[in-house]
C-alpha cells in the first residue's frame, strides 16, 4: 500500500489531501505524512507520496524536514511533482503596481524609470540584494557600464583605505553603498563608510568588520601590479548610480524600489520577484536521530536571499568560505605546518536547500534556479545521499557544496580528524547533473565544491559558465593524514570556466586523499577573463598544497596545462592526461 497526499495552489489546508480535495501547502502535507508515520497507519506500508500539482508555492518559512519525517528503505517519503507538472517552491515575493517616474532621475528622461512601493513584512522593509524580472536577474545599480570594471589605484593596509579614480562627480556617497573588488581567485563585497574626494581620485574607507579583515588578511589580497594591472572593482548600490537599462535600486529611506527596463519589457506584463528567505528547505536531523529515506523528485526550488554582505561584508578565503578573522604571522610556523605564515577562520554561506545529519536522502530531476547563494548543501553528518539528474542554473554561489570545510572555531589549515564517524560526510553520489550559469554573485565559488569528504562519487555531471574553477575536492592545505580518502571524480564534462577570475582549474584539489581517483573527465574551453591579474594563470588540472594519494589518468584536456603545487611527499600517480586520450572519453562526456 502507498499513501498519497495531494497539494495544489487551489487547495485548502483544511481539506482531506486527496486528489479531488487537495491541501494548499507542502507544510501541511508533511504534517499529515508525519501523523501517518506516528500512528503507524497501514496505508504507508510501501511509502508516502506527497504529490505536488503545477503552480508556485510561496513560503513564509523554510520547509523543515525533521527526524520524525523519516521513512524506511521499504517505505520512503517522497515529495514529487505531479505528472507533467513543474511545481515551484519559492522563497520570493512579487513586487507589483509599478508606475513610470514623473520626474527626471539621474538625467534620464521622464518615464524611463519605473518605481514601486518596496514590500514590507511586519512593518519593516524586506531587504534583498538581488531582483529578477521575468526570471532574468537585474543588475544592482553600479558605476560602470555593462561588464566593464575600473582598477584601483592603491591599497593602504595600515589605514585600511583604498584609492580609486573618481572623475564622475555625479556619483555621490550614500549609506549602503558598496565596493565589489576582484582578488586573484576570489572577490570581496565591502560596505563603504566614507568617500573622500581629492581632484580626480577618492579615498574609500569601509565598515567593520570587513575593513579590518580586508586589510589584514594576506590571501587573497588586493592586487597591485605594474605589469598586469591592479585589482578590478566597481561601486554599487547607490541611487546616483542608477542609469542603465536592467539596473535597479532599493531606496530604504523612501521605501521605494526603482528599475530601468530593458528593451522589450512592458510595465504591465513583467513579473518582478525579490527573494525573501535565505533557506527554502532544511533537512535537519541530529547525530543520534538523523533524517533518513526522504526524497524530492521533480520539484523546482527558486528565489532565495543572501544578506550577509549587507550586514557584515563578505571577504572570502576560497570557495566562498568567508573570513571571520585572518592575519599574517610575524614568526611563521604552527605545530602542524612549520612554514605556514598565515592563519584564517572561516564561515559557511547560506544555501537554498541545506542538509545536516541525514542519510538516504535523494534529490532527483529537481531544478535549482534564481538562487542568491549556494544551491544545495550537504553540510555535516550526511552519508549515502544521492543528487542525480538535476538542473542548477542562475545561482549566485556554488551549485553544490558537500562536506565540512572548516567550522568557525577550526583554523582553516588544520587537517580534520574526528572521533565520531557519524559527523563525516561520506558515500554521497553526485551524478548526471547539469550545472550552468552559477557563481554569478560570489565569483570565487564553484560548480561543485567538496570539503573534508570520504568515499564521494562525482560522476557524469556537466559544468559550464562558472566564474572560477569548475570543481574542487578537499580542504586544509595540508599533507597530514585526515578524514579524506577514496574520493572519485569520474567522467565529468567541464567547459567554459574561469569566466571572471584566475588561478583556476577545471578540477582542483587540496590535501591528502589516499585512494582517490580523477579519471576520464573532459575539460575544455577556458574563458579569457578581462579582470584577471595574470591572464595566463589557469589550468585544466591543479593539485594544490598537500594534494597526495590521487590517481589522475585518462582525462581529456586540450593541452598539458597542469600545475602540481606543493603536493604531499607521497605524491600522485599521473597517466595520460592530454589531447591524445581516447576520443571515446571525450565523446562519452559529451553525451
């Protein structure tokens, strides 16, 4: 017997939950399923199907999957789309009642800017950093046209200030204004505290804590180079910067939102969506009571928020992991690494769908779209989960994060060694996913980013249009033995990467991972970033600090552009990584 609970945008939560009398929310369907489990109803012998009909389901709070929602191997619980339906779980809100401006704004003609009342909740403005118009991301008002950026003049680490060219006197300092700056393999979002103009230049100072972190952390730092150019940047989030089609600005003081339409957009026919919730789904067990045997099939997760840069700035170390503290050591050396010359502690970005302490969870044929930070995150205490056949598209951070990197109290260069195996992220399968146009807010994130993981299989995925590296495996920058081993990256297609940054690779690794394999991947077509400090520092395969224990063979790459940087003393096995690898490998990854 298989229990069915039906959900429809036209349903009511007082209904019975049948197809003829559906519920209105997935929340209520999960509660009903939980009660069937609690009461051991005989109808659930072969499982529970929560069938979601076509339409958009707007959330007021994340879906929370608890240990009590768990199924069994013979009786799983599944939230799935109805036949030929594409239901959307949305964390956004539609902004309506747009009108054309009746005044001249920033020299633009009357009526060229649209304006609407900014939405509120509980009397307070809803804050957000992204806006979508008909599903296409708009651009937060900035001082440069299109995709162009300017270059800083200098950075004063002692004063914690930055000098920039400042010839456009129409640009005014406004509270909430930010600087977006490129730094090697990452970027930073800095809230501007003050702008002091002197002739054709200006000195910027920044809010805390990012002011201190940005000027103290040694890697990756602002770049100053006569040969390759200084760090690229733009300023954004100011009313005076609103001047180009596709740009928007949230005026918190007047509680108005402004938008300049792109060609073909009509005021009465567009759907404008702002994200509200940072998490759409939380699958959250405990170490003693994990969630298990719960599945999502054919569900679309859309419109998540990302607010940390607006509240504390955002200065990442790598892979989007933001710095809480970082500084250079006056006397190099730590008990773990004699030559280490810096220390860093990091936090983890939020994700639209987050999984902790769970096993036998499945995401199949789902869509993750229009998300501000990470798409799907298997964070801690997860094992034997499957991410298969999903689409990840238009995502601000990494499509998929998996495994612990460094928890906030754990210095980033330490090897992770745990006493309780249940904390491990292990035996996950990430396969047959299409990942494209991700990393479009935090450029230093990835298609798939794995931290301290064990027995992971990443196979037959396609990754394209990423700002940094396609895929990364490992954390810690150390050859010291740790929890990582027997990880596999097999038969993936990675192309059109390094869109904005440099010091990148199609596949990148860190630290000792004995018994691990990188085989039969197809890596090709690297962007030539106009912002890169060193446009030639890109690789197809990159085994970085401490990497050892890998067998890396039969990967099709267009040329032998490989870097082995401070690999562990036991080394790695390299065989046949070049354009002469069997075309069957290339063709298999294409299909």
